C-alpha cells in the first residue's frame, strides 16, 4: 500500500488554515515521507503535523517537480513553512537547497523548522533568498541536558550546545532565527531553571525571538508509547501522570502559571520578542493582522 501512495504523490503544498497560530505561514510543505522519531511519543500543541507515521523517513517521489509546479501559481511574498515532522534536513539530499533557489526566483518566503546542522550547508541560498523575501529559521529547544534528548528523541540528535550554536551561526549571517521551546514535559523539563537557561542562551546568541509551548498533545497510540517509555526510564512518574492527567489527550505542565510569569518577565527584561503577533511582525513587517499571545 505504501508503494502505491508513494507513486501517486500529486500535492506537496498544504494550505495553513490558521497562519496566525504558526508564524504567519501560508502553506506547509515536506519532501519526505515518515515522521520525526519523537512524534511516536507526543507532539506539542503548536505543531502543525502532530501524528506519527510508522514508516521510514524517505524522499517523496518527484517531490521537487510537484513543488515547483505548485509554487508557480503563488503570489510574491507567500510564505511556505517546512515543519519539523520530519525534519526537512533529516535526509541531506539537496532538495532543500534546490527548493530555496526556486523560491528565490519567485520571491516566495520560507520558514524552516529544524535542529539539524545540515541547514548551514544551504546558508548561501538562504541569504540570497532573504534579500528578496521573508526567511526565518525556527530551532526547537527544550532539553538542556543531553541525556534527556537521547531518551525522548530516540536517536543521536544535535545537543543543546549545538542547537544554540546553530542559532548563533544563523544570526551571525543576519538570518532571522528564533527558538520554539518544545516539548515541555511535566516533571521532566518544566522547571523555571531549565526555562531560564534556554532564555539566557537565546539572549547570548542574539536569537530573534523565543516562543514557548507549555502543552503536550497525544493520540491514544502516542500516549500508550509515552507511558511505556516512562515505565522504562522514569518509573516513579507513571502513577503521578495517571493521577494528574488520566486519559487526557492534552497535558499542560502544572508549573505553567509560574513558567509563564518567569518567561514573560525574563524576555521583557531583555527586550526579546516572544508573542506570536510580535514574531509575525518580524517576519512580515507590513502585516496589520492581530494575533494572540500564546
């Protein structure tokens, strides 16, 4: 069945029904089948693609050809988002480099969500595109302790230090680049100290913005896998989760109120953009649309 699906790809672009909820993006795009491994356990409420596909991450057949045909009809300044499920650079196949060049020719903006250092190979194309259209890179960061990254992202991923260096490299190249804080897992990485460490590093590397997401989202299968993982890695948390959240499909950290208070105080102190309205204004300065804070 999967081979039939792969041989009949006819659409890459998916309209974003709520640009105000995800950085002003007009369309989503992915050149890859499959999912990021972490999505077998959970997603964050901000994620545009929250499901997990149990298939290998592979290139979609004729993806660039289909993409090129679709974007030919878009208006100049339209923003195409490449979300991180799966990471656009999970396979370093050169497709993103070619896509960036095609967007430059048509003066189409892009948002790329990635934690991969592979994006730096495309920095010349990103800089050229930024001369004619909006460009922003979003780096997901929540774990400041690398063993937690290994547990919940399930494979060798870029470390906290590497992700901060990625933000720094892009900002040094004068590319709009910010941090989205996710996933925030109750009783694991939802401390004020962890939040402050991320903000402090963001300030040090001159991140363009920091956007927090304090809520996890689950399908029934994700919730089952997550609790199984917790049984193995943090068994004392299972009963706590069952008592606190039961069968709920969304989990907001009990520390949410304290985290929001500390977050807003800290980012305001450093004059760091943090609300979706502010971030969209950075990406599209002429926009007058009003957006919600969280």
